[in-house]
C-alpha cells in the first residue's frame, strides 16, 4: 500500500478501533475465558514472519482467536544506508486491525514509544528513529508528514498490557529492579494520558524499557498484578525464546529463528504448557 492518503486513512481507522476495543479496560486488554490468544515477540519489520502469522491465525475462520502485535517498527537492515521499510509492516498490521477489529490487538513497545516521543534510539550504528522518519518521508513525498502524524496517532492508541483469565500477563516488557520502586499498577486501570509518552518515569516507560528482571522483581509483580506468568518480548533471543525464573517467557519474532506462543484461554496454565505451545515461524508453510 503506497498511496499516502490510503495509508494515513488506514492508520487513523486502526487507531480509532484500538480506542474502541471492547476488551479494553483503561489501558489493559482483558481477555475472555474462551478462545485463544496468539502472542508474538518483537517483529521489527519482518514481513515474512508477519505473513506466516496471518496464515496461522486465519482469523476469518477462527472468530474466538486473538492476536497481539508489538514492536513492529525499526527493521534490521543489510546495509547502513538502506531505508527502513518497517512502516509498510505497520500499515499492513493496521489494515489487519481494520479487517478484524475485535481480534487484532497492539501493545505499546519501547521503539514505538521512542518514535512518538522523539527520543533517539541508536542501533547498529544508526539512529533508527531518524532513519524511520526519513524513510517515511522518502516513501510518501509531500504526504510523508501526514503519514507520520497518522503513525503517531496509531501508536498513542496502543494499550500497555493484556491479561488473560487464566492469570497470564502480556506486555512488551516488565519493570526491572531500577523501575520497580516507582511502578504504579493502578495506571493500567486508566487510559494513557499524553504525558505517559514523554515522562521517562512513567509506568508506560517502565513497562516497555525494563530489562534484567530478577526473581524478586517477578515475585513482587506476580503479587501486585495478581498473575502467575508473564509473556513479553523486548530482550533479544537468538534462538527464539527464553525463560526467566520460571515465571517470565521472553519471545522474539524478528528473525528466522523467531517464534510465537498460543494460549488457550479456557484452561489452567502451567509453565510446561506454555512452552509446549511455542511455535517457530519456520514451521509455518
């Protein structure tokens, strides 16, 4: 989809649908006690894995299946001077939301937060937030600013986290030891205010930037959030996933070893059960 007017329209419509999501309670997605959630890790513009995800989810034929997307932008590039085309994936995901508004969901991530708050992220020798903007402007010409504005509207419509009835918390990341003391979980019960995107001490910032969670941190969050397990992305996983302290599963979806995870919403959850339902994108033909 290269037509800028159409791209902006799709992005804005997806943002509206995010804000009207019937599962949304404050800034938390609360899933029902039936059906399935498909949780991804960071995608970073990996269009082939996204296509495989769409193929697996087959939302047209599985109305009780939900899918969660996060960290879609800032792709890995083969050369330092290559453009960042991850805006194309973002628009395709927005179109998926428009096609299946009650089944496709987004979560806020650190790269998307940085993009809308104009905080620089440097990766592999490039300031990826700048390259992303330049790439959108180059792709859409005079309409580039309108598309960038629509991207910002979409990102600011993202909720912070999801929760399943069988006690699984879904988010891009979790507070680490540094962020935990200032973490106020009651923010999840309210829609995000504009200040959340620009305040480095906000709960939004803690939920998307935190790393190196200790067992003590996860034990505290388990009690505070009243859940048993956490499924996140954010922290790179060369082989697709890792488990921290028997409580936190970290997924990566942005490379050829990438994975996703399915959760049956109607059954009790165990760690072994979660791990058995991790699926490699490479296995989807």
